[in-house]
C-alpha cells in the first residue's frame, strides 16, 4: 500500500477541515477519491474540493448520510481504503443525542457495515480524537505522559465539564458538558468492537486541537478557537489543550493506510499548551493585534502535560511547530475574511 496510482479510496465527510486536506493530499499522491458529502447541491461543501489539483480527473463526489443504513455502500464498493472522517465537531449541542452521539456512533457503524459488504476494502482509517484518550480522571501534570494505551471513560465524560471560550469581544468563558468527548469515545469503542467481530483491518488517528490553513470556506470549530483569541476577546480560557497541524493529521491518515505495519491508535499532538502560551505566541507573531491580557478566572492555570509522539513518529510524522501552525491559521482566517486587521 504505497503510492496511490491506480488505487481508489473513499473519504467520508469530505467537506470538513481535516477531510478536505486529506482529499487534497490523496489526489496529489495519485489516488482516485470517492468523497462523500451530505448535500451535493451546496457549493460550500463541494466547490473547494472540485477546485483541487487532480479533482477533474480523479475525484468523484457522492451523497451519503451517516444515519442512513447502506448510505455508504456505493461509495466504498471497489475501494481499497476507506477514511472515515465524517463526524460532527461542535461543543454546544441543543440535543446531544441527535446532533452528536447518533451521527458519531451510528454513522461509524454504518460505514463499517458498508465496508464489510464489499470485499475490496483492505483497511479502514478512522478519524478519532484525543478526546477518546484523555478524559478518564487520571492526573495530567507536567511529568505525566499520555499515550495510545489511555482510553477516555464514558461515565467520566457524562459527569464532568470543560471550559469553553465563546469569544466575541467580551468575557464569555463558561463550563460545558463533554458531549463531544462522549460522542467520540462511544464511537471509537464501538468501532473497535465491530472491527474485531467482523475482521476489519482498522487504524485510528487521534488528533488534538487541529489548526492550520483552511481549505473549506466555512469556519470550523478549532479555527474558531483561534479566532476567538484574535478577534477582540478580553480574556483567554483557563484551559490546556494539545495542538497539531491539519497537514500533519491528513498525512498521518495516509501513512496509516499505506504503511503495512500501521496498527491500533495514533495520538497526534505537536505540543500541549495552555491558552496563555498560545496568546504569547500570537503576540510575538502579531505584536499589533490587541490580544487578551488576562485569564478568564483567577484560579491556578490548568497544568500542562505530555502526549507521547513515539508511535506517530513511526509513521514518519515530523510535526509542524505550533508557532508555524498558529501563523498559518491566522493568515488563512484573514485570507477568508473571517476577520480583518490592516496591520496584518
């Protein structure tokens, strides 16, 4: 499984942030790509994909719905690899079950069932999340190193809350329930059980907060987290996250498919950083931007911790530094007119 010439693969949820880059890199490597979207008539979902180099010759767009059984049958039939990236990512659902949990859980199982029906799929690469790794009550301090052997606990996700910064130029951090973390944890757990039962060769990619340049015209959740800092917020959240560049994430998906020995889970974190460090990096990059100069609360900063890079390096991933990733994000947000500062 090296190189894409003559090979056909499927990417679900192809209009998303990670998936758009995945489609771009797959086309660059010569693959024929079947890309699923929910609405073929929506130019915001399709135009940026159709404009990619190689799209005219080797990109096929198909309609599919995560909640419809059999919806992915025609998309994956004849494919050697399936990259299942489709899963909603937002943090404040009004109906968590229907908006997050069902699409993540049932959608993943529907895609795997379609893969079983065709006899051609050699490997499935599932876009999971560091959210399925870290939320289990285990201590996270500077000397702690999380790795692929960690698994989030659904009960912990149901009980605890995390900090959300809504941005908007005023103090607006709040505590929210971990519905997204729960949805991804349930989906990955179910996927591993299904893969084992049905003999599916599956690999999961577990990225942290993904930043970098946007290909799609719409604002995704992780880019919005950076936008909230540079767009007039008075405070930054007292929160610590892992960060990783979208190009590294897309490349890791391809390596997880192409490298025969790839197996299990792959955590993707270039650096774990508190929001205060992110603000400092942005201040150094853009000294003329008015950035928040205080934390949203007066409690001790949430501690940083470590996430092992060893397994990811086994795929040949050489992580883009956070500084470069943040610069790419800001420049992309500016280019797409999500904000405008003359000094930039």
